[in-house]
């Protein structure tokens, strides 16, 4: 049986206590990826993906709210109503 309280009932300190190890692991994983990029040959200064990662990391440390939403929107494609055709996905029943 879990002792975690529902989200709405946890205070900030409880959230940090409950989620610290998971967040820590994700940060270490990201740091390791950045280390591998730095050690590798080549240059990623003009890489759109690298620019997105840097922008996302800035969002994570700024003082604004809705970090997850803002990172998700940053990393997402703009909606295209014709996406199924673009991805070569056939519509069911059509």
C-alpha cells in the first residue's frame, strides 16, 4: 500500500521528498548526454535539436510557471490538419 498523498494534498516539501530520486536520475541522464556531445567530434552549434535542448533547459531554470507545458510546446510540431497524409497514415473506415 502506498503512503503517498494525492497530488492536491502534498506540499512542496513532500513533492521534493517523493520525487527527488526520479528527478535526480533524469538530470544525471541529461548531463551524461551533454557530456557525450561535448566529447564527440563535430559541432552542433547550428543543430536545431541542440538549440531546442538548450532552450528547454533555460525554461527549466526560469522563474515562470507551467514549465512542462512550455517545454512540450517548444518540442512539438505545429498542428497540421493534414497530418495523417503527411505521415502516410490511412484513415480507418474511409
